[in-house]
């Protein structure tokens, strides 16, 4: 009975230890020094060099490598990468838009609902990044409560405050032709109202109800409130952008840029600003002797960053303010424990070393 080479399938000469065609060993034993790997490779090179085309040579090389090496399915079945949590998240985030296309094509979905779902999609992507940066200890329930509060109560509160005479005049100033007027309206009007609203559920949980949590957890919940506000705002603006496109007030390029920025970047900025304010609330929850000062500092910082960005949103200065906002957010987070130690020292009357260490490298 003839034997055949396991690599190339050619008949083997009885009694030989290596295939005359491809040089592969005729048994699974480790080849001896009389037929080293380099020798087998040279035999294979000699054989494939006679092929007349690149395709034929490539096919022969694939056969030489073997299907089990090109598609190592046994290793995959042993490893089971689909059981890894990050792989499941990766697949879900990658394929969600395709599922949304199927959903929209098979049912009648309103435009604002589509914009809302896409806002949630991009916010989840950013939230995953912030989660692994902050590593908070949170359950789903508080996240859902904060999100729903900001989306329902917070947005309604902002709309109600905008009707008040003084606040209405501040919002009107944001549309001023002068840069001073725009800064006045965006910082003292839009910035203060929106940042205070986003911070309201965090203030309620940790200052009014006196709950205790780690700084990272409180900051992350602040970011969640910011994401919720940004999603609701993106849904509202998406409708106005669509109307502007349909009535010819916006070109296709302008619409695409505005829509993507509103759905992707601005919810993140809202989360960053709300996270900075939540940082001050977290410090105030354990330093009640300076709580009011911390609240004022948090509101002033975030309202200023928010207002400056909005006032210069149509220029590179706005981009610079956005970069500065993210850097400040990271810097506050990294220096949180250091500042907490200084505040404790102030309470105890201990001299504070102004050159105390910076944030950790974690």
C-alpha cells in the first residue's frame, strides 16, 4: 500500500525519510541532522521555483504551510476569545450601527429617535474609555438614576430657567455681534445654567443626602450626567440641523460636520465639564468646612470653560479650549488625593507644603 506525503500529498518512495517532492519528513518525528529544516526549505524552493506564475507559487506555498497553520482553528477553540468581556464590547460597539440600519429599514423610526440612539452609542464609547481611566465602583442603578434625572428633570429645568427675564437676557447676549457680549452671555448664562443643572444630581446625592463614595466614583457619575445632557441636547440640535439642510440653510458638508460634532465630541465635552464640577463636589463631601468655596470654584471653572468654548466654537480657539478642558479634567483627577491631603491639613491647622507631590502615574 502506497504512503503519501502529509504536506504535499505526493506518493512516498518506500524506505525514505523525506518526501522527494517537498522535503517534508515522512513521520512526525523530529528530523535528524541529515535532513535539517534548511535542507527541506531548499528542496521546496527548488521545486516551487519552477512554477510559471506568482499565483501558482503562492498556492503551492499555502499548501506547504498547511490549512491548520493558516487557520489555527484548534487554538481558537481552546482560547475561546469570544468569551472575553472586552471582545464582546468591541463587537457590540463595532456592529451597533449595522443593527441600527436594519432596525430603521424594517420599521418606521422618527428622526429624533435615530439621533437619540446614535447619541447614546457614541456616549457609551466615551463612557467605556472614562470607566477604565477612573475605575469607579458603581452599579447600573445609580448610573440609570443620574442619567434619567438629567435627561428629564435637568433638561426641563434648563428650558424653564431660559424663560426667566434675567436668564433670558443672558442667553440673548450669547447671540451678540460683539465678542464681549457673547462671552458675557455664554459664561454667565449658558455656562452657569447648564453646568449647575448637570451637577444637580451629584450635589443631591453627595452633599444633600450626604452619601459617601470614592472621588473616582463621584467624578464618573458626574461624567454620566454630562453625557445624558449632551445626548438630549444632541437630539434637539439634530432636528434643527436636518431642517436647515432640507430648507437649504445648510449645505451637505456643513450638515455632516455639525451633526457628527454634536453626536460625537460635544457629549464628551459636556461629560468632561460635569466631571470637573463633580470633582469639587467629591472634595466638598468630605471637607464640609470649605464646601461652599469648593462649589463656587467648581461652578466658576466649568462655566468659564463651557462659555469660552461656545463663544469661540467656530474657530481654532474653540478647539484649543476643548483640548484645555480635557487636560484640566485629567489633571484634576490625577491630583485629587494630593489636594484632599492639603484640605485635611488646612482643617487640622497643619502647615501645607505647596510643593507637595503631583498626581500618581496610574
